[in-house]
C-alpha cells in the first residue's frame, strides 16, 4: 500500500459523518442574528420586524419562513405579499410589498382603504390624495336587492375597482366618487359636478374609448353614458 512523503499515509482521516450538517445546523457561524426589511412605504420597518417575530440565535437553516410569512400577512393586512429570504451567514431579509389604495370608503370621520383586488385592508385618518371615494348605494328592493343576492359586497367592490382600472386618463384624474347601486349600475362623479353612467365593469376598454371620445367631442357636457359603448351619449352643457 502506497504512502506519502516520509512514509506517512497517503490519505488523511475520513471526514466526520454528518460534518456538512453540523456546519449548517451546529456551527455558531450560521446563526440567525439580525432581521432586515425592505419595500415598506406606510409601514415602519420596526413594525414589520415585530410582527415577523423571527426567532434569533438558532440555526439560520431552521428558521421557518412560511410561518413568518403567515404571521406577517395575518398581523399586518397592509402587506400584500412578503418574501422571507435567508441572507447568509447571519440574516433574515423581509422583502415586503404593501397594498396600495385605489378606492376609499368613508366611515365616520375616517377612511377605509380598498386595494386593486377589492380588499379592505386599512383604516386611516386622512384620505390619500387623488384616491376616489367608493359609495356602496345598494338598496334592499328591486334589482338592487337581486344584485346583492347574486353578487356579495366584496364582488361589487371588485367591479368598482375594475371600472377605475379601465378609466381613460382624462376621466381617471377627475374622478371623485364611484357609486355602486348594483352589478349593472356603476356611475362616476367627476370634478365640477359632471357624471358618467358606466354600467357594469364589463367591456371596460370599449367604454373607456367611448368616454374619451365623448369628453373630447363634447367637452362642456355634464353627463355621459357609456353603459352601452356602441351607443354612447352625452347631455347638458
């Protein structure tokens, strides 16, 4: 059997079984020691870290990222999504995406923020600038009642969001209120007291094109109706 220089053995002692696992799980150099956050806009980093409640001092590999994500989404509804990333050798990075309001619902002297999915996620003292109010004017009789039986409040909020997303620039910047009476009866109140009958959230692109054309052709009109986009109408001047 061959040997190395000086007659010693050619190979050193075999590696200790489980040595790689020990480095990952047992080494003091791969412990979770700090938590960093990014992506926050309204939330404060310390709020996110507190809600995440990341256990420090243990092996970084053992940190349960799914549990951290669940805690954050449950405790902080403003968070739309979060990536929990191990930042070797000692860190946990929380990459947050916050919900942003596209509509507001007034409640007393405060405002409930509604995101692009129709989710109510926060109550604030001051209305974010440029965000329209959502008015749920559904009734308990006739077609409005039938609409509520078929489409719950969250679905109707989603339809209102769908309308806002489809608005042409000229109308989007001027929209003050989105009023929902039923699934098929959504209207807008613009600056200066002008109104738009939009109808349902369906055929949004065609309705947006019709409204943009009407506002350009009849700039002094007070009322626009694009609920049937192939036959738009305007009135008042």
